[in-house]
């Protein structure tokens, strides 16, 4: 026998109760997002590499080392999407969505790909539920977006949550801050990890994210971005916080919050859960007012978030998942009844009843056992003496005309 082929590292199959739990999570998200005006969007699994290189940022880990990039066979380079914001912005531009009433609100449930080291809660193919609101820089957009994720996490009973919130300001104030921070890092470079030292100029903000003890000490004394915000950015941030306060959303202002993607301006936030291990990020996002221009479009502000489906499920208690109900199980005694049984099951489905048909050549006894296991409400048994219908709830069994099965069950289901 040849060697059995396994799923690639960092990927997983979704089946059984996990599949049902996912469906329920997605339904919860839909129930929260759609009444708030978010419409579903699905973008392609791969995009031009340039979209992420420019959109997500050349200096990010995602672009530098985590993308699955390949030749498209026609001289172009394409990449399996590592995130959803740049693709949604591309779609906004491509479909002229600026002509619609703003902000345009879109949500997605998609799988994403990052070549990361797999571990608990960190995969190479994972799923996100995400929501983007494009076309308005009103602080109420930020607060509403965060509130919607809070509502989803609450609805699924996610445990041990913390919401960290910061503002990065706009590029101008960030440049001034960056110069200060770089100077601070340079002055203390001997105590930094080699990785941070090498990237002082490329991405000094990432130093806040380091686990390295020396780096952490240096960062405790580092200048804070929130102290450098321009007046209007500061006002914007204060307004977002006031709206979250009004909605009763609890958050921790945290100027050390670092997001792994470069497109953020002003508001950034992240939900973590202490029910997760080292990969504690459940979901996060922020404002990206410059992203449209970076990918070649007319300016349009945007705000959104994405939350990992696997991490949301890991952070919430397992809930009993009921298998879908079976209204009618169609059993038959001999192969010559198969066609009639097949027709009955099909008719029942057409009439809106969940119906199952014996498909594995079991004995009649085996079929009845199977019907019991599936929790069927009725079992129709087709035999030489006609069709009998058993009500599994009452145990009552009667002989009926084959065409009358539906008539009998309709009233009770
Ligand atoms: P992100 O923080 O890179 O943001 O990812 C969002 C969430 O996706 C994380 O909080 C985590 O739950 C999940 N996630 C990320 N990487 C993995 C992985 N390797 N395995 C499992 N789960 C993972 C974004 O992707 C932005 N596009 C969010 C956004 C939307 N910002 C504005 N709009």
C-alpha cells in the first residue's frame, strides 16, 4: 500500500459538531451585522500580489514572509489572500461603490492564508468573519463597528475578553512620532533583540510587540504615540471613546497596541481572550483612511475588523449542537420497492419535509434502527402488503395508501 496522504501542516478539516458550531457562529454574526446594514461580499481566493504588497505594506511580516505567492501562468504574480481588507477596498473601487450612499457596509466569511508557524489557534489556512464600512470618517462609524464585534462576541459567550483601543493618528503625526521613537530605540540599541534592532528604521512600532526582555524594558520608557496626536486626530479618538462609553462597551486605552498590518490610521483596536493560549487575538481592526489611495483609487476613508472563526470558537464554551431534524425516514423491505421509496423520499423533500432514504442496503431491521438513530419523526415502510407509516413519537403504526403518506404527516409536522 502506498503512503497515506495527509492534510498539509497548519490546515484542518471541519466536520461533525465543529461544522455545526461554525454554522451557528456564522448565523450569529449574520444576525448582528445584516440588521446594521452590512451586506455580504465574497472576493476571489487569490488576488494580484501587488494588492497586498501595497495595501498591507512591504514592511509587514505578512508581506515579507507569510504570503503564498505564485506565478499565474501569464507573467503575473498572484497571492492567496492573507487578509480581507485590501480585497474589499479593491472591489469597492472596481464596482464604483463610491456612487452608493456612504458608508458602504460589507461583511465577509472567507478563508485566508498565511505561512505562519502552526500552533494552537494559529493555522496556515484559517477563516475570518470581517466587516468593513467604507466612505465615512465619522467617529460613529468606528464606534459602531467595534460595538458590532462586541455584540457578536457577547452572543457566542466568548470568555475572558479584553478590548484594547488606541489611535495611531494620521501619517503626518505618526512621522513625527516615528522619528522620536527611532531616536529612543537607537539610543538604547544595545539592549534590543537583534530582530528589533535590524528593523528600527523599517518598522520601529513593532518593537512594542516584542517578547524579548531587554526590548520590553526599553519600550517601557519609550515615547507614546497618543501623546503625539494632532488635534483633530485627538478629537476623533475622544469622540470614538465617548460613543463606546455611551454604548457601555468596556475598553482599555493602550498606546502600545500594535497591529500587524500597515494600513491603519487613527482608530485601532483588538479583542483578546485569556481563554486562548499564546495566540490570544480573537479579532481586531481599525481605520484605514489612506488605503484606497495606496491601491490606486480615489481617497475614501474606511473602518473595519476581522475576527478569527477558529479563535472565536476556542474562546467560547461548547454549546450543545442539535443535528438537523429528520421528518420522514423511508424504509423498504425488498429491492423492488426501491423506486417507489426513492420517489416518496423525493416527494417529501419537495414538500419541504426533511426526509432520508435507505442507501446502504440494510435489512429492514437495520433500517428501522437507523431511523431511530437519526431521530426520525415518522418512518414509512414500503413492502409487499403496501405502505405502513409509523409515528415514532406515539409508536402508533397504520397502513396507508402510498400517495397518502404526505397527507398523513403534513398536519403533524
Ligand atoms: P488580523 O489581526 O491580521 O487583521 O487578523 C484578524 C483575526 O484573524 C485575528 O485576530 C485572529 O483571530 C485571526 N487570525 C489571524 N491570523 C491567523 C492564523 N494564522 N490562524 C488563525 N487565526 C488567525 C486582519 O486580517 C485585518 N484585515 C482586519 C481588519 C479588517 N482591519 C480592518 N478591517
